[in-house]
C-alpha cells in the first residue's frame, strides 16, 4: 500500500509532462494531419505567425491567414489534449499553424502534426511524404495537402516598370490584398554587391505609384529585391 501511494504521488507530479490516452495513430506529415480520409480539410484555419510565451498556452502574432477566416492580429492557442510535439514550439520563432476554433478558443489539432517551422521563408519539418523543406511561396504546390493555400506572391501584387529603364523605376500595388509595410528595397549587381538601399516604412498604397531613381547607377543588368519579415521577391531589370 505504501508503495502504491508513492507511485500515485509520483504520477501526479509527472502528469503535466506525460501525454496519456493517445490511442489514435499519429500521422507522419503535416499534410496528412490536416486532410481527412475523405479529402476534407480538418482545421478551421491555417495561419502563419510568431510564437510568444514558452510555457502553458501560447500567443501567436498572426502575419497571414492562409486558409479560413480570422479578423484578429493575435490569438491564444490552448495546449490541447494529445497534441503532438507541443513542447517543441520555440519562443519568437515563426510557424505555420493548423488550428481548430471552438467558441473563440483556438487549439492545435489533436493527434496531429499541426505546425511547421519557418526560417528565412523556408518551411521545415515533416511537411509531406518525401518533403521536409520547401520555399514558403511554393507551399501551395504540394498536392498531398489537398488544398490551395492563400500564399501571397508579391510579383502578382506589385508591378515594376518600365523595364528596361533609363533611370526611373516605378512600383505599383495592383490590389491591396495584404500588408505591404516595412519593406527593404535593395538593388544588387550580378556579383551580389549592394548598390542601393531604401526602407519604405510607410508601406505601399493601392493604385499609388512609387518611384526609385537609379540614374547614378551604370548601365547594366541588376536585381531589385523587395523584402520584409514575411515576404521576399526579386525582379531582374535592365538599366540602359
């Protein structure tokens, strides 16, 4: 009896660290986790965001809603029962999260791989069979996930002209579908040397045209790169 009491007390202290009752078969990839056997999408929303908080429930700063509808910039994610790999979440790290919503409460999918790490716009982890690393902007090409994610492609959103140019480059937002704030605009030669830098903190305005003067740069072929913490794209341009 004494031994049973000791074992019971020990179990109580260990309970928060042990996941009991997970009788389901764990999926092997994120895409398998979010897709049901009938091909339906399991989570209510799939979002991209940064984690805040290293224990208990986590706060996610939302950067982009990839699937579903959400009108919040921050949400609290519950530590759901039988959530796989929950303790692997790192503070101030960016992830893709597959989440369920129940009465304004958000939780990771049970018995699932329901988040993937993002580093420098590269998604890493058990994404799909044979895929453990992929560029964020190519994520919607994975057929195994059974869904076309809403991936922002800046080249479709922002038009750069004229090309070739005699010295003035114009940038125009075609349709404001997402935030275009806090951008670094860099120009590199083909050897990778940076020749121009500008931080456009105020962002782009829909239908507005913003100009860059590169008249002091010699004639040649250059790469213009637009980037912020969430997005990046490059344009090849000719200076006459």
